C-alpha cells in the first residue's frame, strides 16, 4: 500500500477512541480500508483514523454518492433498511454492521402522516468503543435517506454483549473464523 498525500486539510476520527483530529494538506496517509464510502487510513505513528465519505477528495478520490435502493412496488420494505445498513462498515474490520451481527433489532412502524419510523438497536464489538457515535450517526443518516422514512432512531445497546456467534457465516468466512 502506497502512501497518499492529502490534497487539503481534512478532519478525521481516530480509531478506536473516536477523538476528532485535523490532518493538514500534504500529510501522508495509507488507505487500509475503503468500504461503504468512508476510508480507514493509517496516519503518523501507526495510528488509524476514519475519513468520512464527504472528504474523499482529500485523498484524491471522487466523492461517491450513496446508491439509493429502489422503492419496492409495495411501498416501504424493512429489507431496504437492512440493505442500506449493509453499507455501514466497522472501520477496523472489513465487514458491514449487519453481517458483523451488530444490529440487534430493526423495526418500523407507520406514523400518522403515512411515513415510517425506523427504530434500530445496535451494539459495538467492544465496550467503550469510541466509534459508537460515529457508526450510529452513519446508520441514522443512511436510513433517513430511504423513500418513505420520516423518522429514525438508532440506540447503542450493550446487553447482551456482542460476541462472534452473532456474525453471519459469510462474515466468519471472510475473516477466516470457522
């Protein structure tokens, strides 16, 4: 992996602590993961950081617009929520939050105005993970873009604690855990 020089100043989130940091134009980073629109990069002293999709241009990449799932002919479908959540990735593990088993509950209910309220309970792979708020907001923002969705609530839960048994078979195979 070749170092990339940032083309402009760029805000990053340190992994796993979640602290915000400003990197300057010309600083060198190495992209270690580019999934779901965001980037995990190695910065100075071997630390990892997350660069949001909106800042892809700082890496010399095009800002990708999130591909919108098509509304089903029958209107809102909870499967669309799970599909878009599959574009949210743990910044340290190259697996989406659904296949990683971080989504504990995903439900919707019809509101009086005809829109849907989507309620999601998700966990993190480790207690105290500083990326919880980042992933929570990314999930909320992406689900909010779905046709028919009026409200989204994402709650981080710790009970029961996450463990590898919650991962999909595909995720276990991808990570070499069988």
